[in-house]
């Protein structure tokens, strides 16, 4: 299975990818996404960035961002830890594509 793939209008991200970025385990990713302790946002590139997506995952004071092509190829990835968790401005929902729940298999 591809680690990040687009299917049926949704983005599927392997829990291992998110776990690596947030420095946790795939099992915790699935549980914390269900409980809302890990949230996500998807941004679609335009103009020079057309055909790319930036996926951001938030957990407490840690943020993991990965930029991918429509084929799931990872272009960039970054993890940031801040002194305080970001303010919950209600903007952490999928914008263009719903993120399917993280899969811990494979």
C-alpha cells in the first residue's frame, strides 16, 4: 500500500507516516485521531504549486507537515514543536479533501 494516496475524493495517510512526524506510535495515532487529540488540515496548492497538497497534523504543541503530489510522492516534510499548543481557531478541518482515518496496517 502507498503510504499516502488519493482515492475516491479522499486522502488516505498511513498511520506510520503521521507517527514518524509526531514522534509517537501508529496505534496512538489512530486512537488520538478518533478522540480528537490529533487534528488535521489539508491545503491544495494553486498556481506554481498546483498538483500538490500540504497535509498538517496537530497534536498538543507539535505540528507535522508533509507536502505531497497527487501521486503521493513526498516533496517536503517538517515537524515543529512549540512552547504552547496553537490556538484552536476552528480551521483544522479538511479543506478540499477529507482525510480518511489513519491506517495502522502495512
